[in-house]
């Protein structure tokens, strides 16, 4: 009997860095550093927006494409480039590509680059700041409640091979720091940048500190900006949180806490491939249904394009349908 090996990252003989190097023709060896290239998912990408980086969490190289929202590993890249249906087909394709040296072993000692924000400067609010946030219905009261502050510059210290260097980013305008209640910086937002608009400083579940746990419904949104845009509608009995990104899954223990404290829990992520994929994952793995708000790419953009009152009408239709489909039948909850 012929036995087919089921491959994963632990038993696969080709290291992830060498797969990326070969498949993407990188022209340099990956030894722990991050590399930025033009998106292979978005042909219109003019500026490099796809980052290949070493992930400490599982000890392999991964990618994040900021122009399309795609995220994954080397096998996902192979699946995309060769239009393969399954990951196992991807693994076998890599073996075929390396057929002349399938016994290759990784002898690379990865030296991960570390980056740390060591300093920042808070500036005064300007009229241009108010104009930016108001287009999404976001008020100064919300910015204050959720600890969003304008920044003029920040400093990043980078360390590689025990060598430290510093870079100062000075935008002057349109840069914002997101802070927790203890005044620690967890994210920097630069809306005018074409790529990498967000710089994550540390893990933080946005909106968690502002929850009362007394509302009837909780919506897990895609961003703090969407939370602010949503709250401009002033709908009662609905609270919101947002993970660092749609690629970051809220832990099971926290989701269970939400399920026990709210009558309804929904996800409502961006109306794109990445957002829909994430909403399906929450339903499949955690039985949390989703609201597919498909009027614009995200909720904030709907407020900008259609106004608060029209967006409220759009949302109420979706929300009413979601409640109807999930009322009194938690075991049969599904997407909407």
C-alpha cells in the first residue's frame, strides 16, 4: 500500500526561507531580516507593499501584503502562483521545484531584526485633524475617550547582529498615536501613507477597556476607526471591540467571556477577501456569526460616502436580519 505523507512546517524538508528565495527570485538570502517587494497579488501595486518577514511565533518566514490584505506563508504563495487547490498540493509542488536537492536542510541561524519605538512627541490638535476624523463621523469626544492623540514624530531603534541604529519619522501632520488607559502607546496610525499605515507597538484589543458588558449586543469590528464611525450613529445596546487586525484572532477565553455577557455577538469586518475570510473563520472555529456589511469596503468609508443617516438605514436592515436569523437558536447561528 502506498502511503501519502501529510506535510506541515515541522516535517517538511525544505525551509521556508529557501522557498521564498526561489519562488519570488528574491536575489538575497533570508537570514532573519525583513524584505519588501511589489505585491504579487495586486498588479497595480507601484510601490513595494508586500513584506516577507521572520515570524518568531512559529519559527518560519511569512508574508503580509498591505495592498491586498493577503497574509500567509510560503506554501500560500506557491498555491497562489500555481493555482493549486490544497496546501498538500503546494507542499508537493515545492518538492518538485527542489527535486535536485530534496535533502536540503536549513543551516541558517536566523538573527531576527528587532524594532522598538523608543520615543515620540505628542503635538496639538489642528483643524486639519478635525477635518480628517469628521469625514468618518468621528468626534473629538470619541478620540478622547479612546485615547487617540496627534503625534509630530517618533523614533524607532533597530537592532541586528547586536548593532543598533535609529530612525526618526517626522510627518508633521496626519500621524496619530493610539494609547491604552495606562497611557502606553500600542499603535501608530499614518493615514496618508500608501502602505503600512499602521505600526503595531504591542498587542492590544481595541475597545476592550471601554466595554461596560451591559449592552445586548457586541460587534467585533475590523478597526478602531470603524468603531468610531459606528458610534456616530448612536445606536443603543451595541458595543464594539476590534483586534489589532483581521489576521489576529481574539482568544477563545475572551470570546467565551463575550458570549456569556452579551445576548448576541457578531463579527463585522471589511468587505474584501481578507475580511470575509476572517469572518468565516470566526464562524467555523468559534460559532460566531457575521454581518456582511457590503455597501463599501469598510464601515468608516460608508459613513464618508453615504453619511451617517443613510449608513444607519443600511446597517439597521443588516442588523435586523442578523438578529432574526440568530434569535433563540445559538446552536444554529450562521453568517448573514
